[in-house]
C-alpha cells in the first residue's frame, strides 16, 4: 500500500472511531437523562448493569453499519456543508426506527434486553445528530483555520481599502469570498448602491 493510501485508510478509521465514541457517549447520556430521575433504584440497576451493557455494542454496530451503507464515510469532513449534514439524518432515523421495533411489538423495556425505552431512543437520536454533525463541523473549522493561517504567513500583500459598486446578491458573493481570503489584502469598507432600501445593510458577514 502506498503512503497516500495508508494515510487515507488511517484517516477513515479515525473517523469511524470518533463516531463510535460519540454514538456510545450519546447512548450513555440518554440513559443517564432518562433513568436516574424517573425510576426506582431497582429498575435503575437493571438498566445500568443489565440492559445498557448488552445494548450498547448493538446500537453502535447498527448505527455505524448504516453510516457505511449510506456512504457517509466517503465524504471528506473538510468539505462538510449543510447537505452533507442532512445526509446523516437518514441512517440515524433508520437505525432509530429499527431500535424502536421491539417496543412497537410490545416488549417490556424493564425486562427485555433489546427493548429500549422510546424516550431514550428519541434522546439518543437527537444527540447523535448533534454530536456527529459537530464533529464534522469542528474538523472543517480546524482545517480551514490552519489553511488560512498558512496563506496569511505566505502572503506579503499590503491591505487595500476597497469600495464595492452595488449591494446586491453579486456584491454579497464577492464580499463573502474576500472575507474568506484575507491573504488577498482586500478590506471592503463600504458598498455603494442607488437603492435606498439597501442603505445601512451589512454584506458578506
């Protein structure tokens, strides 16, 4: 295997391990929120020492398998956008529905290992979406910050104060690009437009 292939494999495995940890963490938190404040000590002990240790690897394996099935790991975290985050919803919702089936068939969550309380499944699903999305956005922010720092270090461009002609959609796009690339040395001070409705508005932020 080439160095680039080994690096790619390592990064992909790292992503999977991060998701495994976050999925497990969300389930433990969900049990904590549901169990400790609503049930007797006897049932709390059942959930913590019997059901959770049994169901934890099952839930992790199911959610990770569906993330693979929906090709979530074929996407690079550095390019994460809203549409990529929305794609995570599909495997999470499907896996949650599968986990809900024992309850729909009437199995008692206080006695059956694989019958998880509905409130835990709902809470766990929400936490999964938050945690998995946050991990990808954080990674994207880290890479963009590092890339920007390198560009600024390699740039000797003096800052130029610049006016934009127009304050419409095109000017908004130009301003966003300029703000994203400070190494260009362009500082937009204002936008000039003859439309009174566009006075005192901020663009590009």
